[in-house]
């Protein structure tokens, strides 16, 4: 009799433990999903970095360049959050602002292009605002929509070309390539005519393009596209890396003599989740050394 009762107790204890474990796992999964769906996508981070180089002119010492990327407006993001991002950009008081692609998720279906253009126009950057195409800016017949919107907002859209940014008698170059997936990028054309020994920053939407960029007289490449993997797991890494961001997906890399920085972007795609990859504005301080 004693053995039977012990067996029943062991079985009951095992079932209780199994139930508790299952409940804990379900709760943890629900909490993780809630965080990834509602908390982290709204948790805007601002990262500050320094770019130092002997070719950065002394007149540009301390100049702030702000990068933002991959808004994907119209997918899972609201105009209200977009306006908050614009306000944050202006609070940071950048001298130069660059956008590295993927503004609207489907440009030909997005109903608020006028409001977006007005908001982008309110960004203050005394030394200039520049942008390049991402794959979503070309997709959905969005090529002309994107260009009109960005130009109305005061951004110069760089397509295999560069601009010289001047401060006093000195200058740096900001170059921009066409999107690698749906455009026709041309690095030689993008850098043609840049004066020798000019510090050059290239905007290329897809980060893996650095393997080509490093072959040209370019010092820094700024990219987006990857969303920082969007969902990252400890010891595993990113779960979602779009084509041409498998090799480089977040932060700084050295590719040959080129410095590459991959911004995590602001919106989401495929799934409305972010986990250990919060949305990002990046501020670079230029330093002559």
C-alpha cells in the first residue's frame, strides 16, 4: 500500500512540475512576443560615434552628421511615430543629414506622401540633406514618387553621383550609389570627379556593397537595409537578414581600408517585431586628426 501511494504522489508531483514548466514557458513566450511587438520597435535609440581621419578638414572638426534609414512607412508604422522621429532628429541639431533608403514600404499605395514630404522638409541641416534609393523606394513603381518626395523635402537624391559639402574654403564629398537590388549602381560614376585627397563618405543602401566600395577612393560607407537583423537571439545572432546584408548587418566593420557602418533602421518589414535590435538614429562627429 505504501508503494502505491508513493507512486501516485510521484506521478502527481511530476504532472504539477510539467504544468508549471509549460505555464512558465508560455508566459515567457507571451512576454517576449509582447516586448518584441510593442516595446522594442518603439524604443528609439540614438548612438554616437566619432569618425576621425587626417583628410577631414579642420573646418569640419566637430561637424555632426546624422544617419537615419529604413522607415518603411505604411507597413507597420504610424505617422505619429514618424513625427516623433523627426522631432528627435532636430533636437540632435545635426549639420548634415543622410537617409540611406527605404522610406515607404509600397510607395504607389501610400496615401500620406504630402505629409511625409512636409515633415522631412522640417529637418534642419545647415550643410545639407542627402539620400539614396533603397530597394523598396524603387519597388512598387515608387522610383519617381520617392525622388519627387525627397526633393520636395530638400534632400538631394544621389544616384551614382556625389556632392561636395563646403565649409568655408574646405570640403568633403558625400557620394551615393543606386540601389543594388533594383537599381543600376555604378561606383566608378559615383566617384568620378571627386578631387584627389578629399574625405569621402558613400551612401549605399545594402551593406554588403562594401566589398565593391572598398575598391574605390572612399573612406566611409554608411548603409541600412539589414534592420540589424531585426530579431537577434543570444549565441545565435540575427534571424532576418535580407539579401546583401548577410555578411554585414549591424555597427562598424573594416572592409579593406574602408570603414563601414550599418544602421539598424527605424521600421520593420516581413514581421512587425524587433528583438535585441532596437531602432536607431546614428550621430557621427567628424574629427580632424
